[in-house]
């Protein structure tokens, strides 16, 4: 079983993190739940095994945090229409791209997270993207601090 790319994807999660497999995904920023969708492809052997056992085992690395709701589906969900990316104002400094959705991260929107007990500075465009990443926030955006 492997993660595969699909036309509606708008991010590759963990793309530059060698300790994880890259996860092509669609992050729905219009959804209040911050739904993340990915697609898995099964081998013929895995398909036969499911046919005979009727079971799929699902493991989640929760990093000792509460588990988020999960949903396994056999049919492709409906995706919202893509909207054009709006470029940020030139008078605000861009510090990078969000590691979840790829949007520009402005100087005022940098978040610090904890992963495996270590503080990490990551670029997230919003608190929702930081939560999608699955880490615990230890700071707020610089815009909210002032």
C-alpha cells in the first residue's frame, strides 16, 4: 500500500522530512474542520487479502496527543473548487512557505511547535495548518502577540 498523487492535491506533507514518507494531500482551507484528504493505492495482493479477510488495520502516530477523528473511504470525496492564490502585499516580508499548504507565510505568522519534546520553528500560514501538522503549539503568531 502506498500514498499516491491525485489531481486535487494542493500539498505534499513531510516532503522535506526524510524520517517520514511524503504524503500527497488536499488540505481544505474552507472547511472549519481543516479536513486533509490523501489517496492510497493497494497492490493486487493487498486487494485479495481485503477480499478474503474484510479487514483493514489503521495505525496512527499520535505522539502522545489526543487522536483526531479519522475516516476511511472507498469512494473519492468531493473537493471544493480551486481558488487563485493571492500574492501578499509587497510591504510585508515573506519568510517562507507553509509546510502544510504551500501558501506564503508572512513575517507576522511564524509558529513554534513541539515535536517529540523538541521546540521546532516551522512555517505555517495559520494555526489550523499548524494543528494539521499534528504538533502542539507553544507560541502564537507574532501578529497575535502584539
